[in-house]
């Protein structure tokens, strides 16, 4: 694992991958490098304009890439269902649950969920469940969910998943990233119990310079805060190319185990990918089961073939 980089990705010819939020940042780099290794990659993005622009850019950088755009809004369960219906019975080797929002002002998704919890967790929970038959039917398939080292900000509050009692944007973000890890933990447990040939793991980018950090302050018109974040990205953050490496490792390396969590080697901040520290509450079986049950109820999506 030492010094691992994108050139170490194995040959992916004949494999199909879906990467959510692939129009920019680490999602774009992830999609590009999977395509460079030979995979057929679907860029699943909310914006048609930004998604098609990313396709054009990717074709410029990797001229022989096999890529396509798929419209997917994780803040709208109807959009999630439409995407999966359109997928049909096509095989799927890799699902990268990358898209996310961070520290936004309080808002709700189309289905009434707090935006960070709804997009970062519930949208991906529904997407994964609806694509699960395709993944289970493809030998050696993987699921990778992108969390954050900032999951350490907060455990979930199972009785207030939508932050209705009190909303603090960074706490809500931490809870949504904890939810990502609890989801991976519980899904890995259920897959193991079923004896299925499917590996589910998680990754985080450390501090990577992407548009994620500036979106919330820009929405509020806080120009001073936006400039501070931009300076921080330039001075302290690693580039998106490096931030994507833990995701790419979790998606392709041969030694990845169920429920592994990868991040940058140096202080969880930057450097080559390595197994990462995670808060103990993200490995709690009871919490994972309770979040799973609540997620099924909220989304209306069940995972056929995987019992609790």
C-alpha cells in the first residue's frame, strides 16, 4: 500500500462502474482514473449541464474513455428510482457513493429530509438498495462509500435524524458522515451473513481542495468566509487528484476487506492511502441496525436477499 497511486489501478477492461457526483472534485478524478484503467464509467450527476461538461473534459484527458452521463439527484428519491429503473438488468461491478454536500444552511430535500442527511446518506442508501440485485449478480462487485474524517464531529441522533430539534451545520455534516460509515458497517455485516460475493468498504479524502468547502458559505453570500476557505484550500489542502486515491484504492486494490475504511496516510490529512482511524460509534452493531431500519422506513427501499 505504501506509495500507492493511480498508476497501480489494475486493468478494469470489461468492468462497469457508477460514480455519483462525478462532475467535479474527487468524484471526477475517480471516474477519470477508473475509465483510464479501462472501465466503462457512468457519471451520475444532478446537473445535466455540469455532467455533460465533465464528459467532454474527460474525453479530452482520456480520449479512448468509455463514459456516459446519467441524471441522478440524490436529494429526490423519484430521481433515484428513475435512474435505477433506467439501469435495468445491466451488470454492475462497482458503485462509488461519492456525491455529497457539506455544512449547508438548513434546507430540506424534495422528500422533506434535512439536506445533508438526505443527500449524503438516504439518497445513497436508496440507490444502493435499488442497484443491489445488479451488484449481487456480478461476481467480485464492490461498493465504496465516501465518508469524511469529520465524521468524528458527531455520532448520529437516532431520534432526530433530520436535525429538527436543533440544527448546527457542522454537527449535521458529521452525523451524515457517521451515517455513511454505519451504513457500510451494517451492509458489510449483512452481506457476510448472506455469503454474497460483494465487498463494501469506505474511504475519505482527507483535506482535499474541491468546491465542497465553499458551497455553503457561497449560498449565504458570505464572501469573506469564502475567501478564507479558498486560501485554506490553496495553502493547506492536497489536490483532488490525491484526495481521490483512498476511494480508488478501496474500489480496486486486491487486499480490500469488508468494512475497511481508507484515507490519507499522514494524519488522515494527506499522502498515500492507508487504513484509517474511525470513531468507535461507527462500528456499533445496534446503531447500525437502528439506522438501517429507519433508512428503510424513510426511503421505502428494502434490501431483498439481505436479512438483518
